[in-house]
């Protein structure tokens, strides 16, 4: 196969040769040699015989020589034309082949990059490896070796097969029954009402999962300028109340101390995460991050938790035509918001609430004292316990 440059050089050479040949032929004087003119008597005789056979008179030898020259030039041009056409077709095939090869290489590269991107974002913002703690540059490209140590882009099935032979945990080391149990526990959050509203006799109040869903949706308001990891915030919002699927929504009015509540929730999270190991480790790390409240993301999500509560209280006051009735929920969050944007949203809620309350002539109810959860309280479900 000729290279593109070689073909182009040949075409240029043939074109120049054809032009030179045609020019030289056109300028060449007619030859009067014995071969051209058949200058003997036998040539004349032969010419006469030829004229009789054709039925035409061919004129003198000079016109015949010109005819031969024109015929030769025409044949040379046709030959060159055919060669040019053939070389042009070769060039087109070469260019097409090179283009197709380049497109395939580009498509393969894009697919590889897309696979790496998919793998990167398929993982949590915790940047946890799927199973092994291999770095991309530590993963070899050899066939057998790659099968033994699957890379970041390996499928769940491939990882499971390779890990099983190596004695490592597959994607899910528990059975389908445990996964269904995990789903049922999450389903509890869809139907479990938030305790604070139940204690205040709010009809058709929100569920725990509804509360977490709106918090998660609020993370879409982040645009990156705050320096917060939006995916991490979304994960924290989805996980922060997961333990309540087992222990319920414990409030300060439930007679449980903060330490007891913390111990109960951590034990519940351990039981929940065991059902989907090794993926449960990620959920547990998110839960611990939220509970410790040290990262910027966990602090922001805690602000979303309080924001959703005061917004929900305002919504119930408007829906049930009882403005200012749920003042206790506003009092419990007073001065606890940190993020500037969340503060603006809370101020907007306060302003709209005050405008409606003045228009309706509403007055706030007597303040309700919230029990201290630092130690066990004698108050349970909003009433003094008998014990």
C-alpha cells in the first residue's frame, strides 16, 4: 500500500510527463525516413494496394505520418488518463481507510474516557474504590493479569468472578433476601410520620423520607461557588435519618437522652449496613460524618435539616389556617443557621410569615419549653411521665 505522499508524487510525475510528451509530439516535424514514408517502390506499391482494399486514397506519406503522430499522442493521453484515474481511486481509498481508522481510534479513546468518567461518578464523593484499593496506574493492561486484578472500569460481574477466586468479597456478599430486607427498612421511612408533627396533632403530616427527599433536592441549589461538594451533600441528606427506619424519630419529648439516642442510632446503622456489605461501609461513613458535624458539607446539610423543618411548619400554618401556631419549631432553630444562603431563605420565610400573621391578626401561642436531652427527661410525648 502506497502512502498518501507517494501517491501524490506519482500523480504529479505522470501529469508532468504526459504534458511534456504531448507538447513534444505536437512540435515534432514529420519524419521522412524510409520507415515513416515507406520511401521505396515497394512502399508505394504497398500503399496502392492498401488504398484499393480500403476503398479510399490516403494521400501522401507526410499526411500519413501526421496521422500516426496524432494517434500516438492520443493513445498516450488516454493511457495517462487511465493511470491518473487509477491513482486517484487509490488515493481516495487510502484517504477513506485512514479516515475510518482515525475515527475508530477516536471512538475507542472517547469510549475509554467515558468509561473512566462513568466509573469516577458512579462512586460516592467519598472516592471509595469499588472493591480493591488499586490506583489506575497500578492496574496492568495484560489480559490474564487484568482478569486477576480488575480495574476501576470492571463490571460488577467481572469483579465478582475475580474476587470469588481470590477469596475477596463480591459486589454483594449477602443474599437477595438481605437486600430485600434493606429495601423494606427504607420503605419504613416512606410511612413513618415525623414525631414532632404527630405530637402537635398535625393532620396528614410528612414522612421521614419526604423530609429527606426535600433536603436532597435543595442540594441542587449549589453551583460550586460555595466550595461545597454537591454530591456529598446530597448523599448526607439521604442518609442522615436512615437509622430512624429502626428506632423511629426520637425527639427531646421522647424521654431519651442524647447519648442513648446516639447509641441506638449507631447500632441501628450497623445492622442496616450489614445487609448490603461491602457497600454499606459508604453509608456508615456518611452517617458518621453527619453526626460528627465537622465537615463543611455536614454543617450545610444540618442547616438544610433545620430549614426544611421551619418551612414545613410555615406550610402547615398556612394550610390549616393556624398562623404562628408552630412557633416552637422556629424558636428551636433560632440563631442556629450558619450558611449565608440558607439564612436568606429563613429570613424570607420569617418575612412572609409575619406579613400573613399581621393580615390575619394572629398571635403566637405560649412558648413551649423544650426538654434538655443531655440527660434523661421525665417528659415523654409532651407530658410529664408518672415515673
